[in-house]
C-alpha cells in the first residue's frame, strides 16, 4: 500500500472489499469527556476515539482536577466532580490541534471564578474566536484573546452569567455547544438562533444528563439553567461517520470495491454526505440498527459507482462540513462540474481547506477553481495517473491524498501522513485490511 515512510499510496487494483468498523466519533468523544467532567459522579465512556485531538481533551480536564481512568484504548471512566469542584489549572492548557476543544472549553469555564489560559498549535492560533468570545462576554464572563480578542491564545475568567438571546451568523455546532454549556450555569434562559441545522450531539448528551434543551423547527435552541447536578452516568459512542466517509468514497471510486462499515453513527445532523453521494448516483445502502442512549447507529455499504456532478449550497454545508474534502475527491471523478458554495468556514480549519483541496486536485490534473466560499470541480471520470500532493498537516487532506493514490493508475505520494493520527490513527491498517492480498505494498 505504501512505502516504509508511509508516503506513497499505490493503486488498489483489486478494489477495497470487506466489513470493518471505524474508530469512535471524534465530536462525541470530546463532548463525552467534557460533560463527564462536570457530571455528579463517574461517567463510563465506551467507544472513545483515542487520538491526538481527544487525548488533548482528557489532559485538559485533568488539568482542571478531574481524574480519568483509561480502562482500555476505547474505554474511559471519567470521575465527574460537578462544576463547582473544578480547580484552577496550574499551567496553560494546550489544546494541540483540537478546534472542538478550543471552542467548547471556554463555555464550560465561563462560570468558574478562576483564570484559565488556552493555547494550541500553529493552526489553532489562526482560528477565529470572536464568535465564541463576544457572546460569552455578553453573558458576563471575562475573555481576552490575541488580535483584539479574536485569536488564540485566549484567557477566560468566569463570572456570574446571565442568559442571553444570540443569533449566530453562521451555523456552527462548536459555537452553539459553547453557549449551551455556559447557558446551563446562567441566570435565566439562553436562546440561540441558528441560521441552519448543525450537529446536535451536545443537546442529546445534555438531555441524557437531565438538562432542559429544546430546538424548534425555526432553528431556535433554548437551554434552561440546571436545576440540579448534571447526571450523566454512561456514554456509548458509535463509529465516526466522518471517518467512514473516506472508506465509502474509496469504494465508490475503485472498480471491484464493496465496503460495509458497521456500528457507525447515523445522526441525521451528520448524514448530509450520504445524501449528497446518493444524489451523485452512488450505490449506497444504509441499514439503521438501533438507538443507543443518545445516538442512532447502523451500517452503510458502498460499491463502485459511476458518479455525476452535484451542487452543494450553503444550507447543506453544516451537515457535511468535515466531509467536504473527501466529497471533493468524489466530485473529481464525477461526470460534469460540481459546485460548492457557502463553505468559507473551511478556510479556518486545520488548513485553508478550500485552497488546499484545490491544490491537491490540481496536482492530480483535475480542474478545481477556488471561490471565496467554495469550489468548482470539473470531474475526470477516467481518473488520474498519480502525482505528488501536500497534506498541509491536515488529517483529512492526508486521507484524501491516500484515497487519490488508491484510486489512481500510478500512485500518489503524500508529504505527511502522520497527521492522520488526529482523527483516524488506524486508517492505513484499515485500508490494508480492505485491500487484503490483492493490493500492492
């Protein structure tokens, strides 16, 4: 599959075939640990994604005085202390590359009467924080940041919070979740108006812990202050659909492929990618299986398909925001020109994903045109020979490069694959399992 340096991905001539599970959902793993920390007692977390990002969250809550027992790689016991027993960290908290942690943790800290400083790696320090800082300040917290209180590192000193009504300019589950956490400790109701639906994992977990959170059909989310302690006892985390999307798209692009991903999350605020792929003509079969305490799960099967172009508009983007890089690779093989709009948010991820995706596709010989908030991609149904691509240290770009190589005629070299550990540490091993003895090594 790749050379000893892990940089060359060669064609999977016999296709990808088999049934696999993917690691636990990254978004839910972050939230389970954070909410476990402020619950009133131990919280058993199973299916936890053990990755660079989520371990940063574990270390962050340990810095706040919370004990976490690592029972197995995917099994934690978080000894919740409730909000009022958290303690001031002795040092700066480093979120590393975890954007979810950087945006959710200030909401958890906003009511606590001590100072916390948060920083991260170079990409985190470029991420805009104004959409979190401004409403938290309006609620009564003190928050400062670099660049006129717009960029990390940031410092948070909690205070007595009051509920506010806040209209978000862009749908964002991270910003919404931050304000929900703060709203649980505010005086009075907190109202958040979303311009479109975003993933609702935080709301589901909060309800499981006894909190009152409601969303109406108009996109207004209301949270009431906690009447008692948060009472989560266990969280069962399904497989990450964002990780599964790479395996499914690989199956769609490589002749002879048929891949089933089992026990994957099928939360309707996360399945936008599946809907778009079906619209493109993908042979996908979704089988819901059960509802855990909070999340619907099931299996998804994908087989090699001839794809056609599709347009993705601003209302769809929040439902597949993390999958857009791998959608772009599918669009690169589709007949016609696919158009993406309303995705300016991607310029402030681990990389400028719009520019990085355009550059990656360009290196394969695919015509990809950047726009301020999107891309136009003219597909090459006959595929590409190969090329040398740059991941920009972005885990999702690295995996796109790997799929580009597996579906190429001559192979694709990637400058950095170690960043895959951020979300899918076992990606290369899973691909090798699906190739079996048919693939080149």
